[in-house]
C-alpha cells in the first residue's frame, strides 16, 4: 500500500506529517497559516497544498516561513498517496521537521484516500450549517482533531458549535475537538496543545 510506504518514508526522514481536510472556505489554509506562524521559530516546516485556488494561498504560507509545494491533482477532487509521494521529494523532507498537507476542499473522497500522514485535522466552519458533520461522517473516522471554525459567527448563523461537537464525538469518540475562530486568533493554542506541538 502506497500510504504505508509514505508513512515509512516520513518516519525514515524524521518528519511529522499532518493532513488537513475540510470544505472550500472552511479555513484549512488559515489554520495552517496560524500554526506555521507560531511554529516556524522552532521547526522547519513544509506545506503540500492540494487545495490552491490561486497562488495567494502559497504566498500566504511562504510569508509565514514555510516551504510550499503545490500539488496539481489534474482535476481530481482529492489528493492520493501517489501525488503525495511525488511531492515529498520536492520538499527535501530530510531538512524538515513538520509537513502540513492541505487536501482539496471536499468532505467526501479524502476519506477514501489515506495519504500516510501521522495525524489528520478536519476543519469545519459554522457557516456550513449544523449538519455538515452528520452528512459526512466518514471524513471523521480516521481523524484526530476537529477544528470548528468561525464560532464568532455561530449566533448569526443560528448554529450551535457544541451540537456539532456532540455529533462529531458520536461518530468518533476519540476525536479531540477545538472550537475557535482563526480570524480572531481563537483556538490556535488549543490545537497546538491537542496535537502535542508546543
Ligand atoms: Mg485553502
Ligand atoms: Zn475526489
């Protein structure tokens, strides 16, 4: 299995790899950007960006101190282990401590294409409504952390972040859940703590 090969390679290189999944506009890039900003003093960080609408995402991340490689999926709506394998070498992984993989903005097929990362974050925004998680349970099954984003808009959206949390924990009781707002800088420290990145 390619994902196993990737996993072994990552181990061999001594690099920790975290996949970030979520819908378009949920805040995947913003989360990675916030984490890179805090961690770039301490770690050499690479980002594989599968969800790139423009070069703005890559520029944003590079400005925060990460080495970025864009993955062209050739029109596919998800990354796969083979695309990741090819991108690894471009990043020169032996020099890196940490790699974030931003998957394509989609809550369906990334669940079927494990990449070989050690950890998986799913980002969901309250602006997606109350049922995103219930409608896409598979995306959480192998996830380690759910970040519920834009909670500053919860009231306006009439969405209760705690009910999203409860639904998520019913699907995956081992999941860590952090509620926050990346625009307001809320929740980033908790994510770092939950992933033992501090
Ligand atoms: Mg993005
Ligand atoms: Zn797909």
